[in-house]
C-alpha cells in the first residue's frame, strides 16, 4: 500500500495541468541565456548546417508534423 501511494504521488507531481510549465520555463530561460550570451547568430548557423546535413530530412519532417499539430 505504501509503494502504491508513493507511485501515485510521483505520477501526480509530473502532471502539470494545461501545458507543461516546467518545460516552458526551461525553454524561456534557455532563450534568455542565448540572447544574453549573444549566441543567436551561432545557433542560426548551427541550425542551417543541420538542415543541410544528414539529419535535414528528419528535421523538415518534424517541422511539418508540428505545423499540422502532431508532435514528431
């Protein structure tokens, strides 16, 4: 019974309601760090290289799936 309660508490702690607030906060903090550190151009170049590289097709497929509302 104790293990069952602990598992339920862990599961409910992972559920954040509408949207994942933890992921949103991490994303926003990462964007702020990138802007503050002046790495926007560097990240843009890395993204362009990735699109031109071997993973380009998979990245474009993921982008298109996201546009259609489906996670990749």
